[in-house]
């Protein structure tokens, strides 16, 4: 059972790494889109889609893998008996750790998006001020 749990944790860690990489690609494509919009206008920036798996989908997978182990390696006797208290506590600790990891990743992504939004606001205000200056100059 512990070996199966370790395999599940390893798979989830790989999925998290893939998500981190795709999140980096998402922020890169957001930056590219904002640069295209600032250079070519809103019509020229086509949205770039990158398929990513939600971080919240990892928790149910881990929970179901722990509660309902399946596979060729599992013994029919152990799959029918309920897990021991120590196993459940250990699984709960691991799930809490995974939850905290996902929460921190989510907070980092939110901070990144907020900083990108602030940058876009600053650019928009700069452009508005430049437009006003040009209008005043043209009216003279």
C-alpha cells in the first residue's frame, strides 16, 4: 500500500511539474499577447490557448488513489480491509502538504497576474497621457 501511495505521489509530482511548465508558458503567451496589442492594436492579438490541467483535479485523484487502490499489485485481502489509522493519518498529512503546495502555487500565479495587470494599467495610462498631449498639440 505504501509503495502504491509513493507511486501516486510521484505521478502527481510529475503532473505538478508539467503544470508549472505550462503555467510559465501561459504567462509568456500573456506577455506576448500584451506586446502584440500594444504594437498592433487589439485586433491583431489572437489568443493563444495552452491546455492545462487544473490544480484542483490533483487532489481528488490522490484521495481516490488512497481510498480505493486498484491494480495488479494489490492483494485482494488488503484491498477489502479498511486502511489503518496510521495510514489514514499519513495520507491526510500528505494531502495537506499537497494542498499547501497547490495553494502556494496558486498564490504565486495570482501575484504574477496582478503584477502583469498593474503593468498593463501603467501602459494604458501612459498611452492615454500621450494621446492627450498629442491632441493638445494638434489643436494649437
